[in-house]
C-alpha cells in the first residue's frame, strides 16, 4: 500500500480497486460511484455508502455544536445516496470517542443525527462504539434502494449533455474560511456546519430518463467533475461566469463540502427538465457547461475564452 499512498488518495483507491476487483460478482457495482450497487433482483437495487469524519481533518470540534456535527455526519452520507437517484432507507453509526467530552455532548450529537433521520424517515439500525486516544472519529454507513432505471452513475455522461448543478457553490468553503479567520458572525458558517443533503432533488432527478450521470459535490467542482469525465471518458467545458456563487469563484470550484448535485442532461430535454425542476423545488437548476467528445479533460471558459487557472479540489492526503 505504501506506493499507492505516495500517489495520494486516488492512488490508494485505485490500489484497493485492483486488489479486490476479482471478488466483485454479477449484480454488484463497487468502487467508482458515490455508492456501491447491490442488485435485489426484479429491477431494484440497494445502494450503500460509507463516510468517515475525523476530528481536525473534517471538522473542528471546538467550533461546531454537537447537534450540528450529528446532523452533518448523516447529511454527508444521505447526499451520496441522493446522488445515485434513489431514496435513503437506513443508516449505521460508529463512534470512536475520546476522553473528556463535556457532559451532554453525546446526547446532543445523537439529537442532531436523529433530527435528520426523522426528516427523511431513515432509521438507525446499528453500528459500533469504542474509545479513542486521539480525537473523535465518526463513521456512517447509509443505505438506499430504488428502481434500477432510476440509478445514476458517473459513467453515463454523453457528448452533447448539458452540465447542471442544483444550487450555489462555495458557501460552505467561505464559512470555513470565515471560521478560521475569526469572523464568527459570518452567515456562511451555519451553512458549513449544517449542510442540507439534496435528497428529494436526487430522487426526482433519478426519475428523469433525460438525466444521465450524477454525483454529489463534496470535494469541489474542480475535483469532482473530473470523476465523471474519467468514468465516462468525455471532456467538459465549464463557463465560469455561469457557476452559481456569491463568493470568490476559486472557493466555489475548489472549496468543497457543497453537497449540491452535479448532473448531465440530454440537451434536447434540458429546458423541460429545468422548467419542471424549478416548478417542483422553487429554485433554478443551474446550467454551467456541457459535455463534449474527447479525452477526460476539464476546460474552463470565461465569456467563451479558454482560461487556465490552477484550481484543484479538496484532497484527504
């Protein structure tokens, strides 16, 4: 594993994929999407995702309330399920708890987790607890299920598709910057601490046959879009001025933790999908670019002119 680790997070993931790929059976789709897919038969499948949140890497415990941390821990996993185009149905929670947590901290954390569980009727069915000698670690596994025809994978983008995002980008990243800079009255900090997964939007987009590929934006557009391009072996052109944001564009494309959905839509059906999305959810579905033929390269354009910024998303290593 050492050589893979030296190549960063995705080198390690590729190593794991190669080493365990021979164990994937028919009816299973493993590493490469927001969730694994397990066929139930009869045209339906389970989707399964696992995310880990580690203190000082994914959150600063001194700055986030236990309620918000519990809520966020589930939210980031429900976002992965939504990105597959189906509804969540259960979760599992594991905690590695350090000594010295304040009285009532665990209860408040569970209240936050429970609040989002109730909102989407997602029961907590199990997990594990242990002690930690160095900070708090949280691992959540979420399950969803739905019709196979509704599943959206990263490999299904097609040349000619229009690229859309479901909401503003960069608010969370701005919140983290404001937090670290001591601007504690910033309106962006609550957005960073309390993300709202696009569960209903994901299920609706999953039901639309014109929607081809989809994923959630957790590491930033500059990083996440490249996963679709590589999986589908296509190129993308993104118009910077069309990216919905109210913060500096670099934060919007590279900051991460937006938990909006990114999808590609058949061009001839895109106007109707936009219209119906806005009628259903009361806000726009934002077109930001298009998929074109070619090797998996992300092209940035500013008012039609190609630009070459050094924008990269969040990396865990």
